[in-house]
C-alpha cells in the first residue's frame, strides 16, 4: 500500500464525514436536549447550547467614586455575594418596595420596644465593676 500524505488522509476523512461514515454515538444524538433555555430565541442558538455559556441579562456600566466602589465591594463580601449580585439585589429591593417595607417594620419595632432597647443598651454599656440593680453582692 503506498504511503499517504497528510493531505490525502484529511481529504479521505472529510469524504467519510460527507458520506456519514463518522457519526456521533446514538446515546448522544437520541437524547432530547435538556440544556437549551426555552426563553432564548430558537433561531439564534444551536439546539443544545449550554445555558451556562450565555446570559439573557443585560449589561450596563456604572461610574462610581473609588471609596463608594470599595464600600460596595466590602458590603458584597460581607454578605458573601459577588458585586454584580449585590447591586442587582439592591436594585430589586429598592424597586419592589422590599427595602422600604423592611425599614418601616424596623421603625415600628423601635417605636414599640424603644424603651426596652434603650434600657438594654444602657445595661450593656455599664462597666462590670459597677453594681447593677439586682446583682448579687
């Protein structure tokens, strides 16, 4: 058998693909595609495009002062969120009224139990060497 060049091998491989000689295993092609997100336009993505590769979210740019950006990143880290998720949550809370409802509930709690909270704060701020009312001698 004569030795074949790389070009000949590539050409015969392409001819095999064209004839359908090289096919994907039946187990891969016969299973319905579960990866495609139904909310995406079908004509823009291949049928089994992984949902983790693309996003339907819109991108925007925000210009912040350096100290504001660092404070936001620190707040996101404290909540164990990435910065984008933190900003998204702030916007959702603000636009849905969840933040206002939470602040109103906190204010009602302070109004109803403010005297108790003030007394508790005063007791906690009192140094331990001073006698507190009701403390054992």
